[in-house]
């Protein structure tokens, strides 16, 4: 199974006047991004992910698949506060053939120990029970306030070396991104910077790419920089 690399966009989700997501406009935007050689990190922070229900996310994913968009280029956000929601979304993404999933930690309660986070991620992986699953951990402490640490990644990689594929670092500090690259990139753990600001440095130190909100509006220059 080919691993996801390059520039991805947390695709903005269009809504109608009734506040329901507009599946047709969503698919159109995703098709345009793919045409610019930018992958689809749908249901990311910039996608209003936590304003969408599980049912709405599943319907939007099904709509992309029905529109003929390549699921191998998709890394949907599937991390929810409720364990069954994370499991259901992750399993559905695997059923459609998505290249990976971007997984927030359970973020409502703060000060969660690494042991608690390990058990949460492990439970999702075990319940999904899919060898093709590739999990990208989502480190975004400015929003979630529940960080992904070096120790947690080390433990997860030891327990699930195939399923734990990488991370997105949206902490905004290059020193943190570089610490994960230095520790794990050589073993195949793919670190995506959370902004194109760090794309070049990230490429020089580990070569995964970036997941950038602004790629929604200027995807091609980001993709060219990666190339």
C-alpha cells in the first residue's frame, strides 16, 4: 500500500443556507484540489470537522467516492471525543479505501496522561481491526490542548508499527516538528508539517510534506515547492 506524501489540504466544507453540508460543491472543490496535485485531508480543523455529525461525514465521504475521486489520496479526520464515533468513521474510511486517517486525540478533557491516550488510540486500532489502516496522529495543542508526545509515539510505534504511519504537527514550533523527525523519520514515521511555512525544512529533514489550510486557495505553488 502506497503511503501518502506531498501537500494535502484540510478541505473547506461548503454549507447551504440550511446549515447542511453541500456535497456537490464539496466534491467539486476536492476534484479541483486533486487536479492541482494536492491531496485531501477532509474533516480537518479548517474543514469545520467538529461542526459535522458522524452521519454527515460518512455521507460526504460516500459522495466523494461516488464522484470517482481517488480514495488513496484521502486522509479524512476521524478522531472524535466518543470512541464509537472514531471507530465508525475510521472503519468507514478503510471500507472506502482511504490512504490513511488523521486522528485527533480525545480532546474534551485536558491533562490526559500518555497512558490514557495510548489506550484510546489502541482501542480504535483494535476495534477497526484492519491491516490496511494507516493512522496519522494529529498534534494541535493550540486547539485540542491535548498534545502528542515523543513518548506516546514511541510506545504506539512499538505496539502498532504498521498502523501508526505518521503525524501532523500543527503546534507551530519547528523545533517540535524536528524532534519527531529526528526520533522517528528514519524508521518510516511520516511527519507532516501543519503549514507550508515549514514545508521546505520538513522536506530537508524527513520528506513527508505538509497539510496546509491555505492550500485550499493556492494549492499549485505548494505542490510545486514539494516537487
